[in-house]
């Protein structure tokens, strides 16, 4: 089981209580699709992902970014049992969507960059450490049902 310090718990709760979900969702997913273009293959039904401007302006990217971020709420609410909370989502990404699990880390890094940009100086190294630990645990939970 993952151990969390009081600081880590408080930091995660604080970040998510102030998060601009639509903005972080769109910007993080769009960044992932631009920086790591092979991730576009999973989103063929989203239509026009031709370039960075098309990706940023695509309403399906915005909608799905929001879905992913609200997916993180589940981990925030179940910090002591993230693996169990994500069991179903892990099966979905593995067996139905066939998402290469390496991509979880890439999207997590994009989420970190966008949150850091929005928080500015408040995103201290200690806050970054807590946030990246949280996203690493989420990624491990999403990888759990892969075999
Ligand atoms: Ni992901 C669907 C959460 C990473 C590709 N994804 C979802 C759903 C949630 C979700 C929630 C909706 C499930 C449902 O409909 O029941 N995804 C997350 C989270 C992460 C993540 C929390 C990591 C932080 N997903 C990724 C990555 C990819 C990905 C890295 C591919 C690069 N996800 C998908 C695809 C779908 C999806 C594809 C289905 C989209 C659709 O609309 O059909």
C-alpha cells in the first residue's frame, strides 16, 4: 500500500479543490497529442487532429480532457486504495482500448506541466514531488490489470 504524508495528502486535496478542470483537461490532453503524436491513434474518432491548432480547437479533445481529469477525482477520493478504485478503468484501457501503458506516464507529465504553469510559484519542488507521486500511483493502478 502507498504511504502518504500529511503534506502530500493536503497538497493533492488543495490542488484538486482549486483546479480549473476544463482548462487543465484540454491543455494537458492537447499537449500529449501534439508532443507525442503516436497517442493520436487512440482518438481516430475525434476527427481533425491535423496540427496543434486543430487539436486545441477540437471539442472532442476538450470533452475527453475533462473526462480524464474527472477520472482523477476517483483517485483523490480514494488515496488509500487507488488500485481498487481503478480496477475497472485499468481493464478498459487494457482490454478494450488497447492503450500502450507507457502512455500513462506521458499524459501524466503533460498534466504536471499544465498544472505547474497555472500554479506558478506555488508549484514548489515539494508540491511537484507530491503531485508526481500521486500521478505515478494513478499510472501504476491503470497498469495493474495489464497482462
Ligand atoms: Ni483514458 C477513456 C481516464 C490515460 C485513452 N480514460 C477514459 C475514461 C476515463 C479515462 C475516466 C472514460 C471511461 C469510460 O467511458 O468508462 N485515461 C484516464 C486517466 C488517465 C488516462 C485517469 C491517466 C491519467 N487514456 C489515457 C491515455 C490514453 C487514453 C494515456 C491514450 C493515449 N481513454 C483513452 C481512450 C478512451 C479513454 C481512447 C475512450 C475514449 C472514447 O471516447 O471512447
